[in-house]
């Protein structure tokens, strides 16, 4: 084989840069796993953050990467949640990890089926279609009370130990570790996926579907694929909620849940995978503190914070952090001087 | 010589309006062909019919002897029918490197690889580098496309198309809006396109048309007005009349 030209070497480095780990990412996950030890009395809320983060990550995959706007992402979350709860209740799949995977698959099937509806039309159509699907599913869950428990929720779910070893304890310690590990593993998979030619092609489709077609990208099939994957992720997130609370109710399908999820992603930022996780942390902590401080009016304060954030603008917020980023980049020992 | 691109009795109607009226064109492999015509002559519609963005009302499109009339746009690209756009259609968030890399991956048929980190195929990287060098984009390869100077974006527009390994390349006003000092870069790049690629140029600028093309087709009101070698078309008084808006009877 002939020696690559200098430009080819630079090109190789340039493309691989997208897949390379930034030092801050290591710090991020060390802190995340460190929380298992340094915040043991916060594990219940951290568990909520973990599944919300995974849920937001699933929306980021379809919105931040493929540009599919959805106001009904709770549909997949809800289906995953009921699937996990039903599998445990009826003893079909009792081992939680396997059940979680099955719950994700059920949601993925739903994602695949509904993705063809999402191919039609642009943003507004997609918003309405996704919203409609979630509403339909909620009503179905309500009507099929013999299966889902209807408005009372699905009760009497008992969870077996994770991998047959770790019980879900009442303080939520094992539950949190479980959620965090699932989040981390699925995050790694998403990271790998988005550093692939497939991931790049999604960004291209989001940026300019017309040109994406004109360079030979099969736009529709790529969108179907990522919507299905997004469904899987959301289903797993819903499954985590059901497994850690041993309960599932109609609330998993609610419109509020889809809308809150968009807020989470807007707070954290889209298209870099960490947005959903960071957004989930900020959203939950904000909700928690505001609820303590102002038990009756906390939604007002959340609304106010969001309005201020939008007014200030995300661009300006990233500029605040610019000096920090520059510092971080200087600290990156593997960065080649350019 | 073989025929690279052929249309036969191509018609496109939008309601009562006939945008393309019975156009039969045959372009030889390796040709440098220009498609000209006044505004509203149906040039853009014809390109959209060729690339599959629009479906013709009747008639056929043949690429290298294969009937592509009913094929999807992306399938035509893989067969070698590639276009550029009059108004830049690029991926603002991606770099020139990634953009060209994507086009080459699609051409190799591994654009849907989802578990391989992009950039791990040495051959692909070399192909990308060659195109970056050829179109003088190597120095900006890691700059976001949205903040590139307009002239560079214009170059990238053509470079992406070349990355698709075209057999027939449709250039839609490649130098539109490019400032004079960056213009020669575009023109040299076009002149240096490989000889085995059939190039169809859609252009308003007559200097470019006559310096570049060997044969010319003139479209007027959706129909083929006249065609022939560049020198003949240049001398044709009727073509001048059409362009200057003069009446033929006068």
C-alpha cells in the first residue's frame, strides 16, 4: 500500500476527532459514578435523573441528530414502562436486565411502525403525528383496564433481583447503580453510533435533506432507523422507571412528560449527547429545590427560568463558557497543535 | 461515441402550465455541453426531471443506456447522475472534510455503517484528501461549512458532487454570485474536471458558456429551441433575438 499524502493524514485526524474522548467527558462520568458513594442519601432523586437523562438522550438522537421534532416521545417511554411492568407482574421475563431489553424492543417495534408516519410532512406535521400517537396509546392503556389496570395503574408488580444477585432495596441504592450503568452503556452505544458514517449522515439529513438525497443518501431509511433506535432508548428509560418503582400508570403517556422532555433537552442543548443528561440534572434539581422553597408556586419559577433562558439565548450561554472551553482544550494533552 | 445522457419527448406539466415541452436531448459521453435559455425557459425543471426531484408527465430519461425515468434521486446518484445547485445546498454544521467523506462513503455503499467509527478506512481518507487538494479546500477542511467564505462554499458545492463519482455532472450556475477575485478558482476547477465525466453546464454568463462548452442546447418556453456546436449557436441570430428580447418578425 502506498504511503498516504500529508493531506490524507490530516484528513484522517480530522474525521477521527469526532470520535475522540474529551478529557471533560472522563471527568463527567467519574463524577457520575462517584455520586454512588458521595451522595448515598440522594439516590432516589438521582435514579429519577438517570432515567430522565436516558429518556432525554433518546429524544436527542432523533431531534438533535436527525432533526425530527416530536411532542409525543412519551409514547415509547410509556410502552416500555408498561412492557417492563407487565413482564415482571406476570412472571414472563423475571430477570430485570433481560426484561428491560424486551421493553426496549417492544418500544422499538412501535418506533419502527410509527416512523413511516413521521416521514410524511415537515416539523408541524411531525409534532401533531407524534402527539397523536401518544394520545392514542394513553387512551388504549386506559380502555384495556384488564391488562393495564386502567386509571388505577398497574399494581402488584414484584421485582426479582438484578441478574439474580442485587435486590431493589427501599433506599434505591441498587436501583440507582442499575440505572446509572444502563445509562452509561446505552450512552456509549449512542456515542459510537453517532461517530459512524451513519451518524454523520443523520447530521447531513438534518442540515439539508435536499442535498443529502442529492449525494445519494437514502434519507427515508436512515430516518426510520434512527426513529426505531430512539424508540428503543425511550422504551428502556420507561422500563427503568417501572422497574425502580415497581409500578406503571397512565401518567407515563402524558403530554406533560413529552413537553417536559423537550424542556430538558432545550436546557441542556441538543446534538452532543450530553445535553439530555446535563438537562436532566438541572431540570430535576431545579424542580426539587423550587418545590421545597415554594411548594405551591414552583411551576411558576420553572417557567420564569425557562423564559429567561430563551431570552438570554443559548448562543450567549455557550459564550459564557468559552474561556472555560479554551482552558479545557489547552489541558487536552493529546490535542495536536494546529 | 456512446451517449451518456438522453431524454426522449420529455414533458412536465404543472396544471395548465407546460414547464418542459417535448424535450429530446442526446449528450455524448465526455461532452462539455451547455444548457442555456432566458429566465423561465424551464432549465431548472429539466434538471429536476433529470435528477429525479420531479417525475415527468410523459417521456423518458436514459443514463448510459439505462432507463432511469422512475428511479429515486439517490439511486440515480449511485448510477452516476450528480448535480450541483445554483444556491449552495451544503451541510452547515459539518466540515468540508466530513461532507466529502459522507459523499464518498455513500458512493462506496458504506454510508449506513453504524458500528464503524468514521475515518477508519484508509482508502476513503486518501480519496477525501485527493478531492480536498484538487479543489483547494485542504486548508479549511476542519472549518464548519457555514462560516466558510462564499467562494470556498462554491468550490465545496462542486467538490461534493465530484466525490459522488459522477458519470454525468450537472453544474447549475457554478459561478453564480462569486466575487471576481475568487471566480478564476471556480473556473479552473471546472476546466480541470476529468475528461471522462460528461458535464452539462447551466449558465447565464455567456463568457463562461462559450469558453467552456463544445455544444449548446437553447431552451425557450420549456421547449428545445435549437442546439448544435457552440460556435454555430453563437452565430445564430435567433438565439441573439431570444436573449436580447427582440421580436423575430421585426
